């Protein structure tokens, strides 16, 4: 059974940093792209970042580019999101998702339960 | 970025009614479209990928289709457990973008 378990969320002041983790199990972690998707309270879904199988190809959304860093440790089957210079608009539930990539497209086929990040003074 | 215009924003359906939700991308996406269901307080779940392919384990009353540039999710026979928010998502080009969502309620 595929499981994705996020951790590391919480309350943080504007301008500070936070690092999220996502522990994966039930599949061959290195065989899949992985992603972070967030959802502000009562809002829709926003893709944040994706990382390739070995971490050599990375994509970021414009709203987090230069502030957030996605990374992975295939030996530990763990995905990370380092978030720096946090802003109030980064307040959201952050989901770890398996990003299934096929020829021509992709989709998020498994999601974690989400972790809340609140940026406030 | 490719904009995804989803309609309607909210919908109320009776038990057994057939429901349709639409997504209109701002440019062609060549069937690179997925649909997700998100129940209250839960994480999203994949329903449909590549516009019309049913994800394993998803009930067959859910289906996806395309007519011209418009993509649709259909629920053939509304059930109480189908009350949820629904989102479309394109993957034709980065960044992946989502529609604004449709809130579906049981009448």
C-alpha cells in the first residue's frame, strides 16, 4: 500500500524558515517523480514543485522560485521541502504527492494527508 | 501559464442524478488532463487521467470526456459519498495548473 506521511509543519514568523519532510513507503521511491502541492485555507490547489527520479531535474512554481528548495533522499525514501523567507501568503496545507510522469503528461496519483504551515507574527 | 476555467463553481444534485463538470483550458492541452475528488478535510484523490482513463479503484459511474477544447467529468448517478470538491488539472506544460474547483452537494 502506497503511503506518504508529511511532517514538519507549524506556526512560523514571516521571514523565517521551515523544512517539511515526506516519508514514502509501499513503492519504489526512486522510480517516481515526486511533488509538493499546497492549498490555502478554503482555496484551490496550487502546484509548488516537482523533482525527478534522481533529483537532477527540478521545477518550481513562480510564487516560490528562489525561496523554496525541493530535494529527495532515495536511500531514505524521503522527500523534502526547504522553505525560506516565508510570507503570509505561504500559509497553506502542504501535500506531498507522487507525480506519475508518462509520455506527454503527468498526474498526481497518490497524496499524503497534508501538513499545515501557518506564517504569522 | 495555462489557465483552467472550471464550471460550475458549485452544484447541487439529487440522488441518482447525472452530474457534469467542465474545464476549459486557455490553450490546447492534448488530453493531458486529470480530475481529482477532495472530500471535506481530506487530501485529493485521483479519479481520471489522460482525460478519460479511470484510475484503479474508482467507481465506473465516474467518466471523463473531451468535446473540442472542453473537458468534462461526468458522474452517472449521484451517490451520497460523491459529495466533495472536484478539481481538474492540466499537465501539458509546466507549471501544472488546476481549475478553481467545483463544490458538489447532495440535494
